[in-house]
C-alpha cells in the first residue's frame, strides 16, 4: 500500500497513511480521475489488470 500526498501548491507535500485517509487500494494504480456529479465529488482509480474502483469524497 502507498501513501496519499497532499500538496500545498508550492512544492511541499504532507503524507497521509491509509488509516488517516480512509483509503486503501490494492494494486498498481495507473490513473486517477476526479469526477463531479451534482454536489458530490468522486475519485475513479484505474488499476492495472483490475476493474476501476470508484470512491466518493467525503469532507
């Protein structure tokens, strides 16, 4: 499993573990697409040799 890196827009990043982010995806992630449907935001992960996984962003 990897980490999520949050950028501040100036080249600095803070890492979040899967426990902190609530996101744990197994596999080799090849792409990520952010999608907005109505008032909801989603992330679609393209994973090598697997079906895409979709997660709703909750703030």
